[in-house]
């Protein structure tokens, strides 16, 4: 263990995700448990450049484990894209006596952390916090479980209306580059079809599937569409299906940012707590430029650069399950 590490900083960056507060809480309390000082950096890399720093203690993070969002707040920082901005950030860390940095966020946040570590030899550890679950090196990211539970609850309510009025609902969920939210909630909510970026089956496939459902006596259907699906957009899908198929009244629901909010589930709180402690442990062990994650329910370390560049593969077994149970 590194006895020279006495002061760490923690920030949240990129899109907010339920469970980020729980991760900050775990980082702070683990650091204090080991006798270290902790500084919270407000508004991500922007706050680092602007010196928005706050000394944190155990009471500073009391009663936040159950809160969504991030009390440290988050912001996009264009200045951090430039070498001059990262140089200013490194100088701010040195001036404040912060020896290592914990970054909670997604691949964009980690890209900045990689460059900061490489250019200025700043010790950095990443914690994956994004509802999309699209970070390489971990089975689950903080916020994903809460997001899919939020979506499932919404779809259950929409199905009541679909069934009552014999309607076809297209429900768009987040997932510009990854279909995890759509795939999990499609199975969990019993949707008739799931459209994701990783698997472009095309309009003909969708029409044939809906026709089969009609022949089997289904009078209403739910189609979950990831926002990154390549079929032309959820409104265009609804318009085309209604034009080409008799008997269907199509409706569209875009769930949007509701998926990012809300109290984190128990699973997200536990995951965030484990990863927060693991991040401090990694820094104390002398690790830097790594992301902490969970694989097969065990803590694992992945190089931050690899976590940014590698793509997570969609679970083929889940796609097969979705196809089987939707007949």
C-alpha cells in the first residue's frame, strides 16, 4: 500500500447517472478510513479549471446514497479538450495538494483522464458511471440498473393503454451507440420487438413480425427502440408501419431524460459503493490510468485507454432469449 498518498480529489463528469452520489460517498469514506484528505471538485473538469473545490468529510456525504443525480454536479468542458486546458487542470491539482484523482463518468470523461495522466503524470482512476452500460471492462455500469427499472415501469403503464385501445406503441429509450437498455427492458417488459443499433434487421423484418403477431391474435403490441437504431427513427417507423399495415393504430412515446433520474436501486447503490472503495484501494496500491469494474461479480481493473477504445459486445444469448419469449 502507498503510504505517501495523503490527498485525493473526486469529480463526476459527463451525463449524470443514478448512483453517482453513492460512488462519491464510498470514495470519500474509504479515503477517510485510511487517513486521507478528500477534495470534491464541483462541475467536473470545468470546476477543476475554475477552482470549484470543496473539502469533504464523512458528514459531507451523509444522506446522499439514496439521491439520484450528482451533488458534485457535472458539466461538459471544451477547454479540457485542449492541451492548455489540461495543463491548467494539472497545475490546479498541484496547487491544491491533490495527489490523485478519481473520475466518475463514461468514455468521454475517461478520455480526458487518460490524457491528463499521460501528459502530466497525474494518478487517475476511473469509475464507470453511465446508464448506457456501454463501457468495456465491467459487466455493469453505475446507473444502468436504475434506468432499466425506470423504463420497465413506464412500459408497463403504457401497455395498459395499448391493450385497452388495441394500439401499437413504439417506445424510444436511450442508447445512441448501445442497445443494452432496450434489450433488457424489452425482455423484462415483454415487448413484441426490440430494435437496437448492434442488430439492424430492417423494416421488412419488423413488418413480418407484426404480421405474425396479428395472425396469432395479438391486438396490441409494444416495440422498444433504442435511439441509435438504424431504421430511420421512431416516428418514421410508426408512420411506415401504419401506412403499410391495416388494423394498427400507432403511437410513439419517447422516454428521454426521465431514464437518467430517480433514486438509485439497491443494485446500483451496492455497485457504486464497491467501485468507490475499489478506486481508493487501486490508488493506494499505486495503480493509475485504470478503471475499476466488476466482472463475474469480482472487482477488476482495466486500462482507461482500453476502456475508452474497446467496444462491449451485445449479449447474443439475450437476443436469442428475446426472440424466443416474444412469439
